[in-house]
C-alpha cells in the first residue's frame, strides 16, 4: 500500500485543495520500503481533524507537534491564510521547516520549542488546542494531565486524538504487537519510558476531566488505512546492554516483525475527546 498510484486513490477521495498540498511533498527516502508513509499519515490526521470543527482564521495551539510536521501541515491548511498554528514540541524539529516549506504553509506556523507542561504564555490566546497522536509520548498520566491542564489554560476548547489499544484484524494485531514493544525497548535503552502503551478511550476521557475539561464528545473512529510507524529498527534492540532483556526483546521483536510482514500494518481505531474548560 505504498505506491504513487495507491496514494492517488486515497487522494481522490479527499478535498482536492488539500490533496494538491500533499502532492507537493516529495516522497521520503526512496530506499525506504514505504516512501509515501508521511503522505498516508497526513491523510489520517486530516480525517481525524475534520472532527475538530476548525474554521478558517482560527488560532490553534498544537502540542507535541513532532519531527515531521504531520498534524502541523494539516492544521496550517485548515486555518487558511488568516489563521495561525503555534506548534509546541519539547525537542523534535528535524524535518519541520523542510516539510512545511514543501507544502507551502510555513508562513502559517509559529514553532515553539518548549516543555508543554508549562507554556510561556500568560493568557488565553487560542481558539482551540489540539494534541494528535502525542499523548503516547508524554510518558505517564501525571505529565499527560499537566499538559492537558496547560492546554485548557490557554484555550477554551481542546481536541485530543490518540490510537486506541483495539485490534480486530490481523494487520491491526500486528501493529499493536510491534508497537507495544516500544515502551520496553526505550526503557531498556535510556531508562525512560517513551511511546507508552495506547490508553483506552475511558482513560483518555478521565484524564481530560481530571485536567479541568468538561467533555462534550468522546468516541472512537475507524481509520481504514495502512499505518507504518510501529516498527522499531532491529538495530536499536540489538544495542540493549542487559543481555537477558535484549534476548527476550529480540525474540518478541522477531515474532512481531514476522506478523507485520505476513499481514501488513493497519491503523488502529482512533479515540477522540473534545472538551471545553470547566467553569471555575
Ligand atoms: C508521537 S510524536 C508527534 C506526533 C505528531 N503530533 C503527529 O501527528 O504525528 C509526540 C511528540 O511529543 C513531544 N513531547 C513529548 N513530551 C513533551 C512535552 N512535555 N512537551 C512538549 N512536547 C513533548 C515529543 O518530542 C514528540 O515529538
């Protein structure tokens, strides 16, 4: 599911102006087995963000924007020329300028390198704050709640989307089995968890409420497209120092990798939580 023609089939089904923007972005490393992964991921973000009621001219805060501007590109498109996106990330910026420039949307985005548990903004200054597939990187429930609270401090409305730990098809099970190794692999390599297991929808909703949000909508949406991001390179697992942990993870990596090869990797359903700030 990675050729130009397969991408075109997907692009024909979405808004033609956004499809043109996706077409401007060159494929990633042509040596990769899935050189259009970024484009498919952007289409997924677009499907999810259609649920966020974004209007032209809005000022949007995006938290945990990531190294490839995947959600940022879609947001910058949706807000139009009069709108702005402030993209916050604690440290991953590598391809952001390049990709936004390729999309022709760089002028709509203000990048802010900062820890989102404490934003350098004094007042409410956004129409909406979003975190899309970012909760998994916030490491634990305390940090997730702090970040959601900050989002609700500077914006009256928030929109949270994250993959759910629900796998029905073999390709979804393959994704989940490989993805679930990430937390342990990162822990074994750096002593710190990253890419924690996906949270169930009721937990996401509970954390939004705990952060001071009044939930207005909470539901699951099917994505119906491939997903390419679960696989951790085998080389990273090979570098784990503790022999027992390394051997165990290598065995489980092999088992998960075989399933990815057999069945492909399909996007899991995504949980969406919309909330407004609960009145004091
Ligand atoms: C999974 S990635 C990016 C997801 C991106 N939104 C997308 O749509 O693909 C999550 C990002 O959250 C960032 N992050 C983790 N903890 C953070 C924090 N405390 N403040 C700001 N960003 C953080 C990481 O650096 C990482 O780039």
